[in-house]
C-alpha cells in the first residue's frame, strides 16, 4: 500500500482483523487509488563498433563523428517504443519516455568516451492528476519530452495535448496537469501532431518559451507547423519541409541553435534520417525557418526509426549528440542508442 494512504497513521492490522468485510472494502478502494510504483528492470546492451555498414573504417558523417552505439533489449514486456530522451549535463543520467505512456530512468555507463551499457534502469507509468496512469484515460502516444529546470513537459500526439509535471520533486510519481495550448495545436492531424518539445532556458533567445513542433502538421504551403508557447513572443511559425522528411524531435545546442531530427520512410528507399541546424533567434511568429543539414544517414548505416535527440558536453568540452530509436514494439526493429561528436569546422 502506498505510503500516502497510511490511514492517518493508525495501525492497520488490528482493524483489518476485527472488521474483515469493511476492512477489505476500504483496502480495495485505497488500492484503486494507489500511485503505481517504479519497477527496476534489466536492460542488455550490445555494442555497435562501426556506424557505417558499407565501410566500417569510416567515422565521419557530415558534421558528426561516430563515438559509440548500443543495441538495447530487455525481457521487461513494456520496454521499447522510446520516443524521447533527455540527459543530465554530464550525459550520464537519463529520463526517457515510450509512446505507450511509460517513464524510463537510469544511467548510461561509459568505458572511456564510449557507451558500454545502462544501469539502474526503472520503468513507471506517466501519471495524471488523479495519480493513475494517463493511459487509463486513453492518452497514448506520449512522443515528446523536455525539462524547464525541475519541471517536465510531455507531449501527447494523438490528442495534441501537453502535460506539466513536477519531476524534480516527485520524479516518476509526479502527476501531470494539462496546460493551455494554442487552438491551432489542438487542430493538428491525429497521428502527425506534437512530436517535439524544447524549453528554452534563461540567457538564450526566446528564453522562457516552450517550443512545440509537429511531426507533419502542414500549413497552406505544406511546411511543418510549430508553436511558441509562453515567453515574450508566443505564436505559430513553420519549418520548411524538404525531401519529404518529417520531424521526430528537437534539442538545443549550447550556443542556442535548434537541432531538428528528421526521418522519412518508403517501402522502396527504406528509412532515412537527417539533422538540421536552425538559428533559435529566427523562430518568430508568422515566419518560415530553414537551416542546413548537418547529417544524413540511411539503412547503409546503423539506424532505425530514430525518434529522440539530446545534446550535452563531455568532460573534454566536446559537444555530444545522443540519438535513440523507437522500435514500435516490433521484432523487425531495434532500440538503438547512438552518440556522435559535433565537429565545428
């Protein structure tokens, strides 16, 4: 029984033994409202030594240099579907979400600069204001995650809603409260809605703004719609859509530029991913923004359905990009964790 339901501090056992029917009824009611606990799980990691399958000696790909990669598996039935990932400033502790409404927390283990495994991994459902999993309200497709200090924001694609959680205080037991979102956000396509969230910290352009970007919500010119929520200049903007790429996540570089992770799929050409760099200051309501591609990859490299990206600096000061894939809970796909160094030529 959860600690918050301690019956006002009264000793429970004698009460249960003297009034079994009433006690069982009360216990059932409390259990129905108990906050689900986190579950410790084991995640196995197989290293990826080379990113390019055609030439394993190649380490440089556009503006990125491959550092290391892992193929992740687990006997935990709910493991997979990872759609967003956020790391601590050292790139060690992580918080991830699956598109089935589950938190995953833990620690990346390194051997020097290379990832070697995961440790201390726990899984827990994302909770609503009533302390029950949001999936019980049929809120699925939790696709995006960002942190503004200790506050977490999780975006739900199919219902086009964003919830706010006091993660710093309560961790995975935090209870989500829906925030007010722009009317245009609520009108995004059912399965192409909010896919990326970025909270802009102090000291950068758009400080105090929550950036929400759709997967493939298109404007009249077929560019991808995004929203600036809060801050000094709220409103809608668009990101120029090229080569049929959709947007799967975004993250901030330390200098303040926005990295956009994109992907596309066709039965003939397979999966492609791309990362573009967009100046943060260019995000102004009513504008269409664009930026150069830093990185392109296809099935000739070790990729899958890459859905999450985050950025940190390592101990030597290098800028490290971490990507995670959503395996769609399919035996034909993989959960990959990849890291690259950004080369600023």
